C-alpha cells in the first residue's frame, strides 16, 4: 500500500477482543475470528498463541503465553510482557456480547485493507506491458466476490475435527427432516434418491446426448424443479433463444401443444390458461441468459453477479461445447474444452452451488449398429477432461431416435454413468413429445408428474 494512505485499522478494538480472551479464555469457544484479520501484529501473535494453547487443552495464562511466544520466536515481536499486561487491562470485564461489535469492526477494517490490496494489485496488472483487460477483470471480480460473499478470514485449512463436526450437523439436519434431499432436486425421483440432489460445488456433465434427444427439455425441467424447491436457477442458453425456451414452459403450464403456440392457433379456453402461465412465469425464479458465444470467463462473471443479485442456487449451461475457452495458437480443441470444464468446476466451488453443463455426444455413436447405440462415457466429445472434472455424468438415451419401433415409442433412459460420491445406475423416463417433457414412470407405466 502507498505510504501516504491512512490504513483502515482499529487497534483499540483489537486490544479489547484479545484482552477479553486473556481474561476469560472460554470466550474462544464462543467467538470465531481469524487472527489474520488483526492489523496489530502484536495482538495477532498473542491471539494465535492463546488459541494454540486452548486447542492443546493447556491453560491460557501470562506465563504460558510467554513460554509459547518464546518457543515460536515471536515474544519480542508481540510486545513482550508489557503488551500482555496492557491487553489484560483493555479486556477487563468484557463479555462475549460486549466485544461482538469490536469483532465486527475488526472484520470490516480487514475487509477494507483487503480491498485496498486488491486495488493496488489491479493497478499494477493494468499498467503492465501487454495487460489483458479480460483476464484482469476476471481476477478483480473473483477477488471482490470472495470478499463480499465470505468475508475476511474465511477459507483456508481446517482440522478434520472441525470438518467432522460440520458433517455431523448436516447429517443431523437431514435426519430431522426425515431423509429430505440434501441438495438441489432434479425432479427425476430415482436420480435424486441416489444423489440426494445436485450438491453445492458439484460439476454435473449432462444430460449428454445426440442431437434432438431432449437434452434441453430435461435441463429446463431441472431448472424448474430447482426453482420450485427454493433454488433460483440461472440458465445459459447458447443455442436457443429465451423466447423459444419460455414457450416450452408456457406450453406445459397452459396444457397446450407447442405446435399451436408456434402457429398461433390457441382457442379461447387455451388463451386464458396461456395468460395464467405468464403470471406463473413472473413468480418462478429462473433467469435466462441467451447471449451467444460466451467465453468461460464471461459465464463465471455473470454467474457471480446473479448469485449476488438473485441468490441463485443452480447454474445450467446449454451446452458446454458452445462455450469459448482459453486457446493459444497451436492448441487442440481438447485443450480448449479442458479449460471450459475446469472453469465450470472452479465456478461450482467458488459459488458453492451445483453447475450442470449439457454436452453433445460424438457423432461416431451413429455409426454403431442400432442395437448398440446406448451411450457410454467414451461417447462424450473431448471426453477426457469432461469425465475427469465431473462429479456426476448423466447420459440420456432415447431408443426411438435410433430404433423407431412401436415398443420404443416414448421410452427414455437417464444413465448415471459417473457418480464420484456414490453408486451409478439407469432410470427409465417417459418422453412426452407433445409437451417436450419427460415424466417419472410408475409401475403401471403412467407418469407421476413431469420430472
């Protein structure tokens, strides 16, 4: 930082918090603040030493702190015994409730310092020869989003004990909910039964299928089910316009065939239902971005903005081979797709939500005999990176597209070909061409509702 700039900090608040801890070490169990948020390095070192002693089950006293700081070679840097005495005085009689405003002040000041550091970094990058504005904007947005979303002091390594406690709490909550899904529902009952729904941070590749097999239709249903369950969805459509996509929803909600919407032959009763479907659309938290030829950095940037503005809980990209990736002169298409796949996975982790990337299958599948056209992982175009980065891979098979016999009419199978955290399987669905939708089958062959 520049020397003439006043650094945002509040040493008095820092002294009060650390002093309260020294007077009552039990406070450590009630407050969570990262020592790195402290500007005064002396207060930071003392707090780190106190926490280290407490974690080892040792008493936190002036003498034990002195020994711990000396052992770490930080005693002189921490201000020694005189500073510890000052801290004890500053925190005398302060309870956890009384120091919470000080903790918030420390976090806010730390966030301001981080913003200044980020700004200095952006300035240096922008002034460098050959600066790439797209790359700089991507780094800047990621830095600002991280500060806005998680705050200073989050992230970094945690002990397995802390992680186990968090996992136990999540399991306990699911147990209390009677086995409710832990993630965002797809609406395909059997799939959700195996996966618990799409999980935060997961990259889902699929549905992957050949052309005109229903990939977009199923993905739209994923978005609808997510939105109805409290997970606002962001749908990137790089192939179809938002008008085409919304007409599919309106066709289903108004119980009208897609053809009569396309041709403008809706009767009076249907027109009333169509108007109602517009009202339903206004209440459904699905956001469509139909910008063509987006670069992976633009996808991530727009997803960040949607997370901040709309609280989205699911991102769908239709389809990932239409996204532009990082590609240098001489790079192969496989390397470009690899950068797209890695970017989507990184976005899922950064935003802590599931990302679903639709994919095309290799045309070579059509050269196999009709009886052998059930899709496989190896049928994914540029499959190496996609299969490696994905937590889940979904393949969609519509037998009637390659073997149009009466018994195949309306049949569909969603194949869970890869599941990093659980079993795989195949789930029958019912294809309803008049509504361009899939349904969940029952034992009698009927469908419960659209998937």
